[in-house]
C-alpha cells in the first residue's frame, strides 16, 4: 500500500481510490457475505446444536453464560454449545438445561448414576459438580497438573485410570489433602468445600 501522503496529495487521486474501493466492495460483497469469520461460524454452529438439543432461546443464552463463566476463570476454548477443551488438557462438559447428567450434544440422555459413570473415559479422572455424577463434569488426564475445582458443597468423582494411578486432591494452598485409591475407584458423595485443585496422578 502507498504511503498515506500519496493519497492526500491530490483530490483526483482520492476520488479514483474511492471509486475503485466502491467497485471492489460491490463485486466482493457476495463472497464476503458467504464467508463468516471463525468465531461467527462457531457461534452459528453452537446455535444449531442448541436447537437440535431442543433448547429455546432463553435456555441457550443461559447455557452460554455458564460456559462464559468457566472461560472467565480458566484457559480453554469452547468447542461445542456445552463443551470446553482446557489448555492444560482435559475438558469441561456442562449439563444441558433441564438435565441432571452432562452429555455430549447428540448423545442419548443419561438416565442414571450408573449410566453416567460409564461416560468417564478410561485413563481419565472425572470430577462432577454434584453427587452421584450429576451436574457439570470436568475430565483430566495429565499427571502432575493442578486443575481447579470451582465447586463447593458435595460433589463426586471417578478415577478410571490404571490401578497404580491415584488422584491427588489439594487444599487452597496447593498442599495435598488426600490421595484416592487407584483406578477404578469412585466416590458418589465427596466434599468439595476444602478441595481447590485436583491432579489425576
């Protein structure tokens, strides 16, 4: 692009540039309108997912606020209407409005705690917002990595790793408060009040 002084040197030059820009806009507009930016495309896809999940506009808005709340506290990326991948490894899966158990959009609804426990993948430790694997779910797999536990009250967890691997639960000052049994192990009613961090192993 020419220096700014070139465009300021003469009125005819400015007029020619303006005319050229207008022509480019007219001819390029259809192509531009058809190509959304990546964030816009993602938002559009999330809207489609919300509708497919049967959410109305208010429910979709409420769900997005919850996603944004997590993203305001942790580094990660929203990859679905109710899913965040974390920079440290692992993910957050939020419950859809009106449901007890977190699930991928498009997956069947989860009807029981026993069924929910099957959705903690092998090699992962899963932490749940509420008791018996209900509520939002955080899944971790990277050893020696402190992952925040943002919930209070009583929640639950699953250690679906090898028998030799034990999850570590940390206090606010990042000292270990408790170490779980090796995989597979679980606790359907675990106090989150004192737990601020969790490392899978």
